[in-house]
């Protein structure tokens, strides 16, 4: 019977060999060992895939600042969702690009709007697919702001009533979860009450609970055609310097009935994700946003990084910080890589 021995060492190596009891590298020696002791694991079940739906037929328009991301008409969106499902993706997040916009974002609750039409089509074709819908007005208002504007100020309470109408229209079309992203005060409680009163007690709410006013949303505004015509969103989106405020926002949304809370953006808020998960222990989502995605794409196109490795390392970091749900434009690529 043979015993495994190490090959003889050069004289210099024998002279410097350390008498160590603990050698952590033992468990990094092979791929199988590394997998055996891996602490954080990614799965396609963790991912939600954002999709942009526009009017028309046969539309599949790539977003210039987001390579690999498209605006889809409903027929093309069905094909994309089916392909994503085949890759193992079980949930999508829908954003709408309406045919017409006005000052109050009334297209947001048009029962024949792109999002509402897409929900019905997806549920007919793939009833098992989880359909989450973004609830905001910025894609639907002529001024590009997230709410009702009066004298260049976004008015909270009138905006909330518009958001309720949008959420209700999504629920009526068959959405599983509505996701208010506007950061207006009190909108989660108002939406929850309206859904329950209308009998949509099983429709969940994924609240953009800690959404920061971030420079990393720029490419999204190309994709959703939602750039503000004037001013900015600092009056309602959070100051990136604050974390205790984020905890207060999350606590309020949970109290008002949020089933899932979200931190956005993800990479610049890993500490916030960690604090939220540790403090509340509720299902926590993180949005790997457009600018974070676009930076990886740009670096990869210039040959500066290994994109597949950087993608998985990035998503693993978000998961490691405490996110249960990863909303990412890389969902399909990551699912295939896993």
C-alpha cells in the first residue's frame, strides 16, 4: 500500500519550511475544495431581470448606453422572457415606455398601456413567471419627474394618488408584485390599503425603500426615456451620505406593509444592504443599476477586465452583503454562467 508524499523540496525551501498547524490554503488548493467551503452562492433563483416594454410590434431597440439591453414591443418581450426562463430566470421587472405623455402621467394607469398589455401576455404564455412591475410616473410625465409638479415642486400627496391608480392597474392585469420606486412619503401604505380594498390581497409590494439620488442612473434614463426636463430628484431620492436615514425609510415601509424592501443602487450601498438585512431580517432586494452595468460593459469592451469574472464577482459581492434578490441586467448572462 502506497502513501501519498510530497515531492522533495529544493534545499532552500526545506530550510525555510514553517511548522504551521493552520494552513488556510489547504482549502483553496482545488476547485472542488473551494466549492466545498464557499460561503456565498449565486443561483438563477436569486435574479430578477429588468425589461423595458414599448408600443408597437416587432420592436427590439438596443439602448446605446447599455449594450445588450433593449426596448421591446410586447411580442418581442414575450420572446425575451421565454429565453430568460429557459436560462433559469424566474422573475422579471417591467418598465413602460408609453405612446403619449402628459403632465400627470395618466398613461401609467392606462389598462391598454405597454406594461398592462405585457403583464396579460406574459401571464397567458408563462403563468409560472413572476411578474414585478415598476410603479412610478417618471416614464409617463412630459416633464420626466416622478410625480405631480406644481410651481416646479413635486407634490407628495397628489403623486401618491396617481401611484395608487398605476399599481391598481398592474394588479388588475395580473402582476404578482408591484414595486413603487418614486420615494414619495406614505405611498406603500396607501397602495397596500387600495389593493386590499379591491380584493388584491395576494399582490405583494416590493418597495424601493432606500433609493439614493445616484449618478449611476444615467443610462437607465436613456432606456426608459425618463430624464427630468428641469432640476433633479434630490427632494425625494436620498442623500448618498446617509445610512441611518435609510434604516428609518425601510422601517416605515415595513410598517406600511412592504413585503420586500429594496436598496438602490447596489454597489455603492453594500454597507446599507448589510445594515438593512441585519436590522430587519426581511426579504431584501438590491438593484445592480444601469450605470454599474454600463461601467463593466465599457471596461470589457476596452479589454480592461474579464467581463464574465467581473460580472460574477460583482453579483457575489451584492449577495454577500445580504441581498436575497438581485435585480440585474446581467441576469441571463449570469444564469448561463452558473
